[in-house]
């Protein structure tokens, strides 16, 4: 159930970046009215509200790479995972969930996206301690 909320939140964040829309429009475009998932919306809104801080954390962890080079799906997944690291959930669980979502939505079978996101999120987790 929580993974489904994370996936929906990631889709909202992706929609914002891809379509250049505000969060309310992205929520409306990403979710069907009857399936409105409160947790997904909360996750997406929290991530959006802290986006500049989250992006700074991501930028500080990237080596020889810029946040602008991340594809929009991976950027949404990573932003969401970093925003969840502000909470009480175990970071390894957050990272594992992010990697499972990466496998479903970004990885093209070569495991490069999963490996990249794993290294980046591990670095971020260590930097936040």
C-alpha cells in the first residue's frame, strides 16, 4: 500500500516537471478522483514544499554530474526518497523502495539506473547522518 502511494507521489512530481504545472494541477492530472490517495498527495506536497532544500542535498551528493542531467523519472524518484529521509522511516527501507520503483519505471534492463540511484541515495543517506 505504501509503495503504491510512493508511485503515485512520484507520478505527481514527474507530471509537475514534465508539463511544467503547479502541484494542484499535477495532482488532478495524475490521479483519478475516486482513487485520491491521501498519503500520495501528502508525500508529493511535502517533497514540493522542500524542493529547493532537497535539490541542494542531491546536488551536493552528485559527482561529475548535475541534477539537470537526471531524467525526469529518476529525479522524481530521488527527490521523493530524499524527502522521506527527513522523517522517521528507516533510510534503508526508503532506499530499497526507491530502487524497486526505479526498476519498474526507469531501468531499461541494464540495471544502470538502479545502480546509479542506489549509489546516489546511499551517498545522500551518509551525508545526512
